[in-house]
């Protein structure tokens, strides 16, 4: 691939993101390892807009599936204007940091490059998790093992200051939302009261939703941009709420998690986190989607 070729007219993002993407793919030409083979044989494939398919994005990025001759890649173009809403309020090379955690590598997809402008991953062709999977022993076992390994890993990530996080969402919602100040203040007051039970002690994903868990014979966890040192029970509460688990499914998950973590499960605190999580989501939604 030619060095520093001009970005195509259809590329609507920054030039530096394009150059970083181009250089990374050039560097990877012919690269081979046990899990992946990336070989760009035709520059036209890369430049052809028809090979770029926009897919569901995250809070701070726009995502594309790039189809290459030998495989597909997930390209995340980062919007720097949205980075302040993240727990660390700035770019953090989360995927690089997580890849250094030996026990987590089984659950991650390969990240080829990560900067404040762009991320490049292997494309993983797997269905997103459905609530029905919580009826399957194999899925619950795999999920429980992942959660225990996650919550027992050590990574140099930002510590989630839940009180400051809530205040930031509240003030952003005041600026952007049509909801009254009194309504938003009631939500904040309730959240701050519940947040007294929040303890940022362990590595957490913080966004364990159906779209972020992929499962087909094995589990892959994606979209780590909200990962921090946080509260494991807040992580579990979000999982239960996002999948709308019934009592039996939730009990089964907690039982498996408790057995594998070998800790006494704090049900009282878990229920507090189940009350806190949807308020955090609601304030986030008001701050980021003014029409809600």
C-alpha cells in the first residue's frame, strides 16, 4: 500500500485517523499468527467505500466493518468531543491495558491499534447474547468465570468516582435535556444517597449489556470504554437490569458467581446497586439524548 495516499472524499473523519489506519494496515500486511491472518492484496479494496459498512457505535465512537480480501476488521473512529463523558474524562488505551491481563485475553477480541483517534480490531462474527442464554448452564458458567477473573484482575485504569460521575451527568442533563431542574435534582439526590454504598475496589466493565456480550460456543466481551476500577456488585446489577433477568436467572447467576469467587455475597448492597444503576443510565440518557 502506498504511503500517505490521500484520504478518499467519502472519508468524513479526521485526516490523522485515516493516516493511522492506513499505516497500521500497511504494517500488518503479511502478518500471521496462530489466530489471525491479515494480508491486504489490493489497495482498491481498502479505498472502496462499498467495503465499509457502518455498524452500531458506542458512546464516543462511530463503528465500521471493513471487508478486506482475507478477513474483516472493526474500525472505531473516536469522537474526541464525547470523551469527557467517560469515567476518566479523557482517552485511555483501555484495550492495550486489558490485553496485558493474562486471564482476560480469552474474553477479548484482538486489538491491532488504539489511539485517541481510532481503534482497529478483528471482526468477530458471533451473535449478541440473549436473555434466553441464562437458561443454559454453559453460558452461565462461562459468564461467571469471566466475571470472577475480571473482578480479580489488576489494571491501571481510572477509579470510578461515582459521586463526581453523577454530578457531571446531572449538569450535562441540565444543559441539554427538556426535563425540569427539580426532576433532575430528585434523581441526583436519590442516586447520591444510594452511591454511599458504592465501593470502587475492583476492575469492572460497567456496561454489561446484550450488545456487549457475544456468545457462540465461547464468550467474547466487547466495548470496554467505560471500564474502570469500580464496584463488582454494580457490574452485576447492570448485567441483571440490562438483560431483565427474572428472579430464577438472577439467583442462578449469583450462585455461580459466589461459588467461583469464594466470597460471601452481599445481597443488601446488590439491591442498592440495582436501584442505583438505572438512575445512572437515566441521567446519562438525559445528558446525551436531549429528546428523551
